């Protein structure tokens, strides 16, 4: 439940950031700019419908599969969720600091041409992107948990409420806790969560004998932290911890962090060109 809450919280904050920037610019940009507000809300609505549609399609497609096909589909979705999380962190690290400037530049062009359909498209794409990522992440998380649908929905609602509160507090206290610090702190949790999803997929591949486990288990640390306990399962989902890891799992885990750190290093701006993230 905690993982679902975190994912919805983080993704909702990202979506609110985009909508918040667009809304603030349109609302305070004069009479001409305020004409774009209905187009903004239309884009938000389209994005939400697109995300719901993807979620329904995902669940429907999973239901019609059976046997090995369903296993392969679920494994693919878990691994895809892990890749998307890393890609999302990469994108935010590369574009986050210029996001506000780029959007305001686009809005000025829309104002000159009196064409607000670009605002609709921008809002719809932003919401649909964050929403579709959330659907895939939650689908991947759901495969490794035993929470009921009602509990997952409750966690999602709480996560969204926390996102609204977080967005409000960050707007008020940007000088104390900046957007840049917020994304730096949460991206670490996301990377560990992606590692947990990756190992869930690897475990499923080993259970189907698609890849070898090599040595299994490599050690037993269940006396220290049992990953079948409630707390241990939470740690396992959030970090990829295993009390009885196979050698293959350890190799994949180490390889993941090496590749991710090299990958993200390319997206990190040099100190001389760093700027504060838009607030």
C-alpha cells in the first residue's frame, strides 16, 4: 500500500507541476491569456481519460491471456515499469531545470497566434504521460503484492491528496524546500523502487527456468530481515532486498546500479550551467 501511495504521490506532483505552471501563466497573463484557461482544463480532461483508457486496456488485455502468455505479459510489464522509472528520472534530471522556461516560451507563441489548442495538447500529453506511467508502475507493483483492489484504490486516493498538499506547500515555501530538492530526494526512492521491480521480473524469469539462477541461494539473511515478513516484504519491494538471493539476482542488481549511475551521469548538468529548478 505504501508503494502505491508513493508512486501516485510522486507522479501526481509532476502532473500538478506542469498544470500549475500553465495555469499560473494563463491566469496572470492578462485578458488575452485567460482565454486559454478553458483549453487548459480541456487538455487535463483529455489526459485523464487517456490514462484511464490505458489502465482499462491493460487490465482487459491481461485478463484475456492465460497460462504462459499471461506470465510473459506480466513479466514484460514489470520490466517495462522498471525501465520507465529510470527513464522518467533521467528525463526530469535533464529537462526539469528548464521545464518552466520552455513552457512559458511555448505559451507566448500561442498568445501571439491566439491559438490555444497547443495548450490543450501540452496539458493532455503531460497528464496522459504521467497517468500512463502511473498505470504501468501500479500494474507492476500489483504483481508483487497481495493488497486488495480496494486497498490499492484507497492508497491511490491518499497519494493524490498528499500530492495536492505537497504542491501547495512547495508553492508556499519554495525558498525553504525547493522543487529541485524535492525531485533529488524522491528520485533516489524511485531508483530503488525500479531495482525492486527489476528483481521481481528476474525472479519470475528464474521461476520459469527462462534464465538460470546460477547459485541459489547465495546466502541466508532471513534471521536479520525476513523478506516474507510484512516489513521485510516492504523493504524488498522498495529496494530489491532478498533474504535468500540467487547469484543471478545479485549480478543483475549490481549491473543495474552500475548502468543507472552511468546513464544518469550523462543527464546531470555541469555545475557551471546548473540553474535552480522552476518554482
